C-alpha cells in the first residue's frame, strides 16, 4: 500500500520539475542564430584584444570597436524581433549610472580641447557600456556563457606559457621591431601585452575563472582538479610578472571567491575559508622561489624604510594628479587629456613623459572632474552591493560559476585600479565589463518598484530600433576614425622609403577620411617643414614653410593642449627667417613645460640660428639640467662655443635644427 501511494507522487514531482526547467530553457536559453552570433562576436572581442598588445594600439583597437558596433546592431535586431512585451525587464540604478556616464563622456568629448583623443575615449566608453548591457541582458544561454569562460581559461594558460617563452627569448619581437617593451621590463613576464602590470591583470581574471570552475561547478572531479592546477600555473605568471598591483589584485580575487563561496556556495563556511587560506599559502610559496618577486619586494621595502616613497613615480604622479584636479575640479580637463596637461604640473625631478597616472580613479577625476568621478564611484558602489544580493531563484551551478568569476574580476580590478590604469587598456576593460555583466545577469532582480528601477515594457520595439540607429551611428564614427588612422599609420610606416611627396599625399588622404585626425595634421606639418629645409630656392622654401605653418595651426586648433605644436610652429617660422615671431612660439612652449629639455634644446637652436649666442648657451644649459629630453644639448653648446670664438663668423646652426618627420612620435591614445 505504501509503494502504491508513493509511486504516483514521485511521478508527479518529476513531471513538474521537468516542465519547469523546460519552460525555463525556452524563455531564458535561446539557441538561435542571433545568440550564436552574439557569442561569436564576444569571443572575437574578448580573445583577440588580449592577444594583440591588449588592444592598446589604434590599429587593432579601432577594428575591435567595429566588431562591438556589429555586436550592438545584432542586439538591436534581436530586440526589434522580440521586444520586451509581457516580459518584466527592469533597468536599475546600475543601468542609470552607465547611461549617465556615457552621456557625460560624449558631452565632454564635444567640449574637449583635445577633440580627437577625447573622441577615441568616448568611443571606448560607449563600447564598454554596450558590452556590459549585452552581457547583462542578452546572454541568457548558459552554455554560451560557459564557453566564454572556458575560452578565458585557455587564453590565460596560453598567455602564461607565452610570457615564459618571451622572457627566455627577449630578442624576438612578435609585433614588429617597434614594439620592444619586453627589453625594458626584462626579466619580468609581459606576455602579449608588452606591459607586466596589464598582463598580470588578465591572468588574475583568468585565474578567477579557473578557480570558479574548479570550486563552484559540478564538473567531474578530475576536470575540476585540472582547472585548479591550471589556476596555480597562472598564479606563477602573476608572480613572475613582478606586478605588485597584480599581486594585490590576486589576493582580492581569492578573498572575493571565498566570500562568494560563503554566501552562495553549497558547503559550510569553513570550507571556502580553508581553501582560500591554502591558495594564499601556495601563492606565498611561489613568491619565495621567484627572484623577480623578491627583487620587487625588496625595492618596495627599501623605499618604505628609507623614507623614499615620495620619490616613487606613482606617488609623484598621484600628487601631480591631485593638483590638476584642484584646478579643474568640477568638469575636469577632458577625456584622454592627462598626457597633455600633466607636463604643466610635473616637478623638476620627474624624469618621464607620462601618458596616464597609475591610478584609474585619479585619472577619472582629472579627465572628467567631480561630476564624472561621482558617477563612476556611484557605479562602483551599486555594482558591489548588487553582488551581495541572492542569485536568481532557478539558479544552477553555471550561475554560481558566472557570479563567482564576475565578482572575483570585479574586486580584483576595483583594487588594482588604485595602482594602475587597466581600465585604460581596452582588452582588460572589455573583459571586466563582460564578466561583470554576465554575473549581474544571474543575480536576482528587484521585485518591488522603487526609485532605482525603470520598466522597459512601455518601449516595446522602439528599444530595438533605437539601439540599431545608435549602433549604426557608432559604426560610422568608428569607420571614419579607423580609415583616417590606417592611412596615417601606413604613411608613417613607409616615410623613410618613399619620396616625400608620396608621404604628403598619404597624410592628406588620412585627413580626407578624418579631418579631425590631429596626428595626421602634425605629421603633415612635419613633412612640409622637412621638405622646406631641402629647398635651395627661397620662394619654394617659403611656400613649403607656409604650408607647414598652416598644418600646425590647424593641429593647434584641434588640440590646444599640445605644446609641441607651438615649438614646431617656431621651427617653420625659422625656415622663413621670421625669427621674432618664431621666438614667441618657442617661449610659449618652454613656459608651458619648463622641465622639457627638448623644448629648451629647440629654443637654443633657434637662438643660435638668429645669432643670439649668449641666449642659445643659456637655453642649452637649461635643456641639459632638465630631467628628460635634454640629449645632445651639451654637444650643441660646445659646438656653439667653438664656432662663436672665430672672428667675423656667426655660429652655425646645430645639425638637429631640422628633424626628420618621424622625430615626434604620435601621442598614443593610451
């Protein structure tokens, strides 16, 4: 009788469970062409970027932004075909923070004094937001999400192996002889990034994915053991990168995984705590055997014990960044303008030309002011709080893995950003926002309507249409920028092997695609100035000099913060023998950057050519005392003194008065 009663009940329970999961797969796990295409495009963006210099060069970054534009177009088509009618979809405070920051970044680009570089950063912000929203709302299929995580683990293992190989073969240049950063950082591991700090950041995120799969999944135990072993191998890569910020980020990721295990795991609290302690012990053991790690730790210890922290580059950059923020408190200096503004604030002992401060938070404060910084901090706060909400009611082990991976990456980058600029490395930023979006898509939504929620149901198909239109506009902007940059890069690469007239045509072609490409404008001015220096006839030299001056004037209008253009305008005027007018531009350059030895050197050349021997010697002396850029000034001063000692002769112009067009390398957007 008991068996007769229990059998139907078991059948009924099994049938309900099957029906419930069947409906869930239909609603939440689409396996159509659009879902597959979305996953493929994500794989391209998230894997290709790290494999090629972290996508921190425009020649690879802009094509990847084009892929993101296609990704957003696909999402618009998906929303148009399946609008959120009858589906409860809420936009919350996180989404609001993202949208507001994107709009603010676009406004600051349109009002920036360096519009070209600000445009590129605004496009990056749009791409990050698009990836975040797509991962949060458009990646419902768990299998596709897990495929991306497996790919991340494979990528991390490959990067670890490549980092070791490149450290043993530093004379191999996989991206051409112009990319030689591994020689600067050797013997530290840099992988395909060229930078150990950003390389370590990728490995930390990949390590988090491997540990999440090994600890939170229900895969076979042999597979999980292999995944944990691979995570330890990637930790070796983090150790040998010598990135102290990467080490701290690794610790933050391990603590985040333990926290997630306590909150959303299926075991008692002491198990994830013990696992985290063992993993930290293994990491410490690896540290003890690494000469690179020991050297880096000893350097830090020496700085602290000797009271020399103020001489550390990061500390000096932070102090300079705070002074910039003080003078541009509310709105900031504009996106991607730190590299131009910082020389106005750096001290006489800072011997580098910094493109970014080693702190994403301070960089955001300087570029976007308190308004943008406040939006960014609000986003960090609401995302962090969201991770502590329960998982979705029907969550499975895949959801726990995704949330754990996202939380580990999020905490690692939140901490690492205090010490470095990983959010200015497109590959790392895209990966972070993708993992965070995938994780937040598995966290339980708000059920009650309140100030932080907004229903998407009334928008219907208009939401998809809006996304499609915006993605097409974004694609046009990316294509325009990419075509102009490609023409410029190709012309710059072959300037030494083609006639100068061909290089001029190439620069003008780049400007035909993108008239705002300030790098091409400066390059065009360099070409005309160099051509003018070769002319024997005064009329032809004057004509080319005027063309150079016109190009420089346009470049200065496009980027009023670039002080080097002022000095180059002075060089063009020197060719036309307009010395008083040229002196004004040189003086403006050295006044803006008093510790730039290159500017003082150029001023000395100008004074020598104008016959102002005493002033030239003083300029050369100041150039020699500058912390950077003063190479050759001592030799020029000695030559000047030798020539000025001859009766009846004016000093000759030093050889470096006329420089080749590629003398001033384009300022990187990163």
